[in-house]
C-alpha cells in the first residue's frame, strides 16, 4: 500500500523508480540481454514492477491461506461428524449398560462432550466459510 501511495502522490519523481528506461536496463542485466519488454510494457517503471510483484505475492499467499483453511476445516468437520456418529451408535447399543453403570455423572459427562464437539463443529464450519471468503 505504501508503494501505491508513493505512486499516486508522485513522491520521489526525480529518482530512478519513475524512469521507465531503468526497467529495461535492470531486466537486461538480470537476463543477460535475453529479456526486453515489448512496446506497451517498455513504459513500465521499476516502481510499478515492484508494486505488481508485491500484489502477486499478496494474492498467492492469501489464496494458499484460504484454501488451507478450507481444507483443514473440512477435515476437522469430517472427524467431528465421525465422532458424533460413533458416540450415537455406541449410545444406542449400550443404553442398558450405561443406565446402570454411569448414572447421572455419565449423562453429565456425555452432555459436556457432545456440547464441546458441537462447538468445535461450529468453529470448523466458520473456518471453512472464512477460508472460502479469503481464497479468491
């Protein structure tokens, strides 16, 4: 953003950052004379090149971060669904044993675990949504 502000406010106009011939000279030095910009691009200043590189980096890092967030959140949500399904299946199969063995303490523990899993599921859904918004 600072570079864009410097460009918009035309700060340091008398430096090489604003001279388009320096862009071709820099590219010529880096590539050994093999890379020269064609007609419309030869008016690109070194400041504009640096701005475009930093914007490309911001785009790529945000995209990767968003996709990673989506991937991790979906995986977490799948694991939570699996845990809830296995707890539900276990609970229906062993209802008589649980009534006699666990009592009120077991019900409270199950309620706390289930609430915690539901909170984690909500967090995973929110993370997937944020990742979807972040990844362009």
